[in-house]
C-alpha cells in the first residue's frame, strides 16, 4: 500500500491524475489548485465545465487554508468531517475558477478513509469527484474502473471494495442540503439545532 501512496503523491506533484479510495467510492484526484490539472479531470470524466468539482483535504485546519468559514460553518465541519459529507463554503481567491465553475463557493471533502487521509497528508488539496465517466456508475472496486479512467491516470491506490453511496452535499451557511446522501438525516438535524 505504501508504494501505491508514494506513486500517487508523486504523480499528483507532477500534475498527473490518480484514483484514490474514499469512504464512499473511488475518487479521481488532481492538484485542485492547478487549473490545468483540474481541466484534465473534466476532460477525462467527460464532465461539463459548468458542473463544479470539490476539493479533498486531510483535516479541517487544512480546509481553512482554502476557504473562509464563519464560526457556525467551522463548527459544522468539525462535527461532520472526516466523513461522507461535502461542505460548501466561500472559496479563497487562490482556488481556481476551473474547480468551482466560476462560483465563489467550493465543496470541501475530508474522506473518513485511512489511505485517503495518508495521501492527503502528503499532497493536498486534490479534486474530489468520483472516478467514473460522467453519467456512468461509480466504482466501488478498482476492477469497476472504466478503461479510459484507468489509462488516463498515473496511479491507482487500491483499497479493495468500498461501501458505495454518495456524500451529502450541504451549504451550512445557507442551511441548504444540495444532495442527500450518507448522514443526510444527521446533517438536517444539526442544521435545525444550530
């Protein structure tokens, strides 16, 4: 496993794409601050440039280097991350338009998966999007990766079968759940209570 992580972080540092495990499905990672690397993610996925990507980081403190959060938003992050929740927050100016489709907000993901967190400790932020062609099924095992995805990345960090599902996407500043996924009921309850 360590060799896969070293290869993945080396590829990310060189501007290449990698496949990495999360607490839901396999993700497609690239340097989230390098617009050209982000563009390659859109190209490989066949994803519309109007559909923003999220970024993965190793912890909340790292997230705060890329977003501006209110006390409530930070409290929400500390309550739910790491975990299968994507938190939408105001991006800082160095976060490229390519990642956010020009929006002033960006999704933050901290997957509750040891290998992902080890990779992110070495290199972050990376794009956080499923490792599939747009419109196709998510991959929960490396064997389910589309050939185009497998051939378009510099490394695959294999963690066997993942649980599947989707993260819940929430904007705690607007009290809005954009997509209900895992832990959606807990997210809804927290928003109501805070």
